[in-house]
């Protein structure tokens, strides 16, 4: 069990707050119309993200086991089909697929953290950030090494379990993450371009909202809240029942996660604009090719650069832990006591090997294409934009239709009847139909 509600919120927020907020959100906003994307993203968080987040944590707390066995147990108690047990298996697979390429990107952040450590020790500055980033992507040995280092950091925490691993990590990492982010936002406000950044992020051009924008925003909402991957279900299984309101706790997580994404935008875009870089069309390399220019010209820029990329590394670490946890919990439950470390190591090795293919797609295997996507792009699209929303839709259908109403109500005793009815309506009808519409748009 988590020792307190606060620790659970820190852990769940650590799962949600990661590269999705600080790396993926800014470049997704940059590539999809700025304010138009942000508007749709916020709507997705409110209408889809929060209800499904409540449902996923609720299933974990009700089942008290790994995601697969929690769903099977609830299905049996509700006299529902045993086939629902396949749903979390898909979520676990999606989490492992995401972790494979996520670890490669997290390796970039470790590489840049090391570069700024070297700068502080007297090494030369990154005078050609685009060239340095290109050189990193073109070096398979370097990518593989940093990818391996990050996977080792992840598996060590997961192998130690809840109290010795997960809880001890989030108690230190999450406060450090928030402190570093606020420091960088403070600098962004001194550039004189905070108003320009706010207009780009919060002034929507409705003409830019199309099917691609909606799909991207929906995928980002699920990615950033760790929905559909069973991470929240796994964490919910360790949540005590007494005196903890699921709606209030889920709301805190969703608000914190959204606030971090918006703060990251307000930390990054003022700096980008101040140094004459267009905020639009930045792509995945936005922060790696643009921000080092700014750090070169800042007072104490090497220190700011170190703080920023250390922040990214910490954010990636807290999220990657939650991606490895569901599969580790499930397989160690099946194999018995004492198997957790071996299972965590085996799954980490699988993710590392799959991640090597993603890393090689940036250089040696760059010619391998699936339409317009390389291997890494295909993994991201299938897992993040398709499997996560599909998993979220199935979780909504499971809790709304298959789970016995009394079990659902028993997990939400403090919720007024009208609010419970509204939540159930969102889970049964609204969320599934909206996600289905988005997925159909992606298929057409």
C-alpha cells in the first residue's frame, strides 16, 4: 500500500507528468496550430481524461491485484464475460511499446544533461545545436548506450517494489521536478516575450482545428495522463480505501498534469520566440535544437541548461517507472513471490531491444518506412494514438456497462447521486462514442 494519499498523488502525478508534458506537449502544440491544439487538448482532458482516469484507478483499487487479475476478478463478481481480461493485456503491451521508444528519447535528455555538466566543468558550448543533435541521432552506439542507462535506472526502481522503490523515488523526484520547472518559468517571464508565448498557446485559430488536430490532441491527453496503459490501474491497486476520495484525487492529478504541460509551454516558448525561432513546426527536436541557442546567450546559461535537461530526465524517469510496473505486477503475480526482480529485468530487456530498433530507425534503418513513418514513428502512432485511446474506451465500457453498479458505487461513496449518474453516463456513452469517432477519423 501507498503510505498516504499524498504519496499516491505524487506517484500518479509522476506517472502522468513526463516527457509527454515537457517534450511532447510543446512540439505537438508547435506542429498543430498552437492555441487550436491546446483548446482541443483541454476539452479532451475534461470530457475524456478525467472520467477514464477515475475509472482506471477505481478498477485497480477494487481488484487489489495486477491489472489483468483485477479486471478478471471484477468480471467474475459482476457475472461479465471473462474476455474482458484481454483488455489490460493490450494496455500492458501498449505501455511496453511506448517505453521502448520513450527510453530512447529519455536517453537524449541524459546525453544533454551530461553535455551541460561538461560545460559547467569548462567544456566548449553547443555552438551548433542542430548539428550536435543530428550527430547524436546519427550515432547508434551513443543512442544505444544512453537508452541502456535509462532502462537500468527504470528497472532498479520497479524491481525494488512499492515501498522501497516507487514510493521512495517519487518522494524525492516529484518535488525536485516542480521546483526546477518553476525556476525555468520564472526565467521565461523575464525574456519580454511571455505575452507572445501566451497568445500562441491560448489564442486559438479555429480554422486550424481539423481531424488531425483532434486526433493529436486526444492521443496527447491519453499519453500524458497514462490512460489506457493500465499504469493508473496498477497504482490504484496500492491505494488504501479509507478516507480517500477517488474523484478528488483524480481531479488533483489531472489538474497538476495539465498545469505542468502549460507551464512547460510558458517556460519554453518565451525563450524560443526571444531568440528569433518560430514557435510553429518545431517537431520532436524542438527543445534540443532551439533551446541550446537560448542557453548559450543567457547569464548562467550552462546552469539553466543543466537544470532543464535534468528536469526532463527526472520527468521521464517517473513516467517510465509506471510503464514497466503493470506488466511486472501481472507476471510476478503469476510466477509467484520472489520473481519480481527477474520479471522486471526481463521486461526491461524486451523494451531495450525493441527500443534499439527505434534508435536504429534514426540512422542505420532510416530507409525502412511504413508509409511516411519510420520504425520509431510507427511505434509512437500505434501505441500512443491508437492503442491508448482504444484501451481508454474499453475501460470506460467495462466500468460503465460490465462492472456491477453496486461495486462501482461502493468505490465512490462520497459522490452525490447526480454526480455518480453523470459519471456513469460519461463512461457508458459519451467517452466511448467520442473516442470511437476519433479512431474512425484516424482510420479514414
